[in-house]
């Protein structure tokens, strides 16, 4: 056996290697596992090497073999303390942070460790304690070192960690902004990498939110007196974002993110706030820069790097800024800047500048249309459009035709262009061989052809012309060889032409064209969303239709005024058939994908259109299962919470239709079901129509039957007064739905307390509803009363005091032909008997005893078993009181 040490040359003793101190004891233990001496020696060696957990096991074995040995007990205590301290240090936030940075900054770290440490650092940065520790331990400087490595995954982890650290903490956000510097942040956002650009955008948004006052940190004492002036920092951020818009060094993704941040943070969120100084600052210092982005023409050599969405985002920003202005002088100033910019671009010697000027007008027409119309009236604008249409250069024609399309949005303007531009567009369509120009010219003709809207009698073109245009649009839409940007215009054309019922009927039958449109809606080019949504609204006839009053029609005819006519294919049967075809083609998954689009592109108007489509698709109860299965319930929730008032109501109504007939656990899985409550409660407003009230009550009834947590949520959303209000309603179905909802709600303790409170007629209303002639109302009211009287004895006594008719109503319930109502009545009778002996005596002295006896003597078959059993339990209770005796 080898000894743990050896003698070297010249008789010197050689020091053992680190592994050797416990090699000999280990061999001894292999022979005899109960060798205490060997176990203890190995324990000492392992402790010396820092392997405390293994040392602890050996000494624990020694202590088991010799429990009275004080030396072993002392070693156990010492090792236990050392292990606890080591664990505390190892798992402390400081240690974890230090360890993660060591791994991340070590060039020799393997990929798995790097990824794990990066993810851990992000998670730590999102926690308040972790973010503070990173900040205090020179974390910002270390994170900047990670950014300097130029490795995408490390840079991404650093930016996301900084984003978490800035969230909800104003002082920390300010310090990080100054440490990292806004110009460096913007240069990172300017990167080509889409993921990186988005992460930096989120970082800037977190900083802006914290500086704007969304500070989660509570300040007390001296800290409360220190108020950070953040206006200068916010202005600096805005200024840098505006500079990014016109910089050639910024990528298309970076420009989009800069526009998104401006869209989100510059205009007021609530027009009731008077301060619009941010908008005024941007108009004065950045409107020309935004106009430059709007006027970019991708085919020109001077064009900035763009994505498919950049110009649309800039148009949306111009629209939001214009809407945020408070008075006419501010709007005049805005218009003058636009006029100066456009007229300054006109140059007879430079055709590129003229093209940019018309492109800018085209972009403004997609934003604030009234302003765009005023700019169309500028001297030379319309003439330049017509001149560019006749140009031999493809770019000039593309820009001019697109501008004409956007200019003809209103009927009055379209009529002007019909008389002046249709012949020109037709000429271009016939002569050009370029598909890109041809398709845009076709869209212009489509738009002009649909200027009469849904009015069958007000067609702009000859019979059959619109169908031919639509056929050509569908043909281009299905042609995969044409680029996405050009095919988008085919959808734009259909968005106008589908106002014609013949066109929309043909379109939904053309499955390849439908699928092609759906595929385009899922692409990265989100500027198509509005066109797709408009086409679907037209196909489902979910636009608002004015109610036609026959008397007014007769009056209009008599006075020789135009009367709109409905197309035969706009009748309900045809609409239902189109809805069926759209559902079969998979429209729900496309709508769900569209809802997830970036918030700036998915405008409130687009959300409203999507909500209208969803509502039309949910109309038939048989289709709602398909809608839920394809993710329709999940997609509707954001539409019901954000957008225009009309859009939110439509989405809430669609949610109510789904909630009324679907299992909430399947339709709205997980925590998402709690988000459905508020939209449904909003439909209980008396300003909404009866159908919306009714279906909202059905939805709430279904939800309140699932869990007490949901009943609590409904109660907290203050739905109870509205439900009680509809219980008084004269309309039978509304009263029934409200009573059924209340029947489920009374299980909740807080609702029961409202019935227990003095000075209200809630219990009286429920008792009187039990005496109604409507079986369904009786059933629901009796169910509510049965649960209330079972929950509180006080309510049993209160029931006898609220109305003199209580006993008569109870007897009617116990004799009811419908077994479910009779069963509820007998349960109420049992609750009253069990509540109080005096009350029981009063019931026994009445005719109720005879009713109970008759019911109790019946032979219990399968249907009547519960009824007969409850009646017998009532009789047993009377026997327990001694009011009646059994007959032998």
C-alpha cells in the first residue's frame, strides 16, 4: 500500500499533493466503512481543501458511531456554521452579481455559461433589490464593458438589464442616462440588428416613463424634498430622436423605433390635459425632419435607409401632432411649415426634388387629411401630379399615381379627379407595360369607381366595370412573382371595390385570392393592415348603416332627392354566407396575428375595424366555438381595452357573445379571464342598446358561475348596482338574465353582506321576483333566495318582514309544476324551519305543512327524488321541534 508521503533524494521529506491527505483514509474506509479514525482524518483533510459538505458527511458518520465524543460534536457545529456562512455568501445578491460579471467578461467562458449568466443578469435587473445591488456595485460601468465587447448576445443582455434597472426608479434612470449618454443610446438603436434596436427602444421607453413621473420608489424625509428636474433630459431625448430621423447612419429599424417613441411619448394621452408643450417643441424643431422622412422615395439615390413601415409611421406621427394642437394659430403655424417645405422643394431644373414634394403631400394625405387637402390647393401641386403622370421615368409615375389615389379619399375631391384625372389614369393603364405602375393606376381607378360608397344607384362607372377591375386586382394579388409592396396595392384596390356587393361576393368565393391576402397580412409590412381590415369590414357588412325610415324615403322621393338603394347581395342571407366562407378560410388566425402588430401601426381606427369584423363573425352562436378554437377570444381582449369608444364597445360586445355560450376556462385560459370582466361590465351602461345589455349579463352569469375569485372581480368592477337595475327592467329577457346573474353572485360573501345591510329593498325584490309568472325568472330568483337563506339565519327572519306576501309566494314555489322551481322552494322552506323555532311554528300552523306532507308522501322516482327528499327533511325538522308526531 502506498504511503501518503515519501522521502526524496538526499533524505529530504517531500510534501504530499493536495489529494493525498485523504487517499490513505479513503482506502481504509473502503475496507472498513466504520473505521472512525480514518473517517475523522479524511474529514480534516476535506475541510482543509474547502470541501465542507463532504467533510460534514464524514464527521456526521463519526458522531453517529460515537455520539458522546465531544470532539466530533464540536467539529459538526463548526462545519455547520461554516457551510451556512458559505451558502449565505454564495447566494447573496452581491456575490451573484460579481460572479455573473466575471463569467460574462471572461473571454474563455463557454457559451452555455455565458447565456445562463446573461439571462440571470436580466432577471436580476428587473427585481428592485437586484437592480439596486447591480447599481451600487459599479454595475453600470461593467454593463458598458459588456456593450463594448461588440458581441450581440452580451450587448443585448446589457441593454435589457439596464432597461430593467431604469423601470419605475427616477433617480436611477437619470443616473444611467447620464452615465451611458443619450448619443450612445441612440447610436445603439441605430443598429441594423432588429432585436438590438427594439431592446434599446424599450430602454429609452423605460427611462422616459421614469422621468415623466411613473416612479414606483417611495421617497420620505430629506429625499422627498429633493425634486429632480427631468424636463431638460426629456427635451434632450426628444431632440436626439428627431436627429435620428434624418441621419443616413441610422438603419431603417432604428428610424422606425425613433418614430415609435415619438408617437408614444410626444402627443398628449388625454386631451383634457392643457399642456401640449412637447408637441409645440417637436413642431418647431422637428416637423421638417418628419416631413423629410414622409417625402422619401425608395428608388432615388438620396433616399435614407427605410423599412416598409417607416413612411406610414411618420404619417401617423404627423397626424397625432396635428390632432394635439389646441387652437387655430397653432394649426396655421403647422400648415405654414408644411407649405414652405413643399413649395421649397419645387424646382424646374431638378425633377427629383419635385418627386419628393409630391411624395410629401401624399404622406400628409395619409395623416391629417384636412391639412393634405389644403396642401393640394397650393399652386402647382395638382399640375405637378398630372405632369409626373406623363413622365417617362417609372419613379415619377409611381409617386404621382399614389398621390392621386390618396387625394381622392372624399367624394367631393374624387369628383374633381373623375372629371380631370380618370382619362389620364386610363391612358397610363393602357400604355404602360410596367406592372408596378399598372397596379397602382388600377387602384386609382378602383378608388374613383367606389366613390359612391355602398349606394347601388350612385355608381361612378358603367355596369360591370368594377367587377373587371376587381378581377384584375385578384389576379395580381395571387401572383407570387410580384413583390409584396406592389401586391399591397391590389389589396388597397379591393378595399375600395368591395363596397360593391357583387365584388365582395366574388372575392370570398375566390379562395386563392383570400389566402393570398391573409398571407400578406402576416408579413412584416404592416402598412397593409388597414386595407385588409377595410376589405373584411366590407365583406362582412359590419360598417354602420343608417336606419331607413319609410316616411322619410317617401318624402325624399316626393321632393326628387336621391335615395340610397341597397344592393340585393347585401341582404342578410348573402352576408351570412360570406361570413361562413371567411371563417372556413381561416380569417380568425389572421385577425389574431393583426392584433399583435406594433401599436403605432395598429391605429385606433384599424382596431375599430377589426372589432367590427369580430362582432360580425360572432353573430351566429354555432360559429363561436370555431372562433375560440382559433384564438379569437384572446385577440379580442386588447381590442376591448384600447382604441376608439365605438371600437371598444364592438369588441366588448363580441366578447360578451363568446362569454355567454363558451366555457370561460377554454375561451379565456389562465389569468386572461379576469381581463374580460371590465369590458362586459361596461356594456351594462344604460346608454348601450338592449342586446348589448342582455348578452353582457349572459356573459357575466357564465363567468360568475366559475369561481369566487371571478365573482369578487365582478363585484369590484361595481357591476352589482347595474345588475340590480336590470332586475327591475320591464323587458322579460333582460330581467331574467339579470336575475340569473344575481343568482350566481349571491354565493359571494360581500354580495351577501349587501343583502344583510339595513335600509335597502334588495331582499324584497328577490322575494317578489319569486312570485313572477315567468318560470325562468322564478327559477333564478328562488335559487338566489335559497342560497341567501342557507348562508345567513338573519336573512330567513328578514325575508318574513320585507313583504306580507312572503308566505303565499313560498307556498306557490313549493307547489310549482316545474320541479327545479319546486325544489328551490322546498330548500327555502327547510332553511326557514332550521333558522328559528318561532318561525318554524308559524310555518307549521299555515298550509305549508299540508303541502310538505303531500309532497313528502309521493313515491320518489328518478326525476322527483331530490324534491321528495327535501320535503321529508322539512317534516323531520318539524318532528325534531315536536310540532308533529309520526303516525305508526
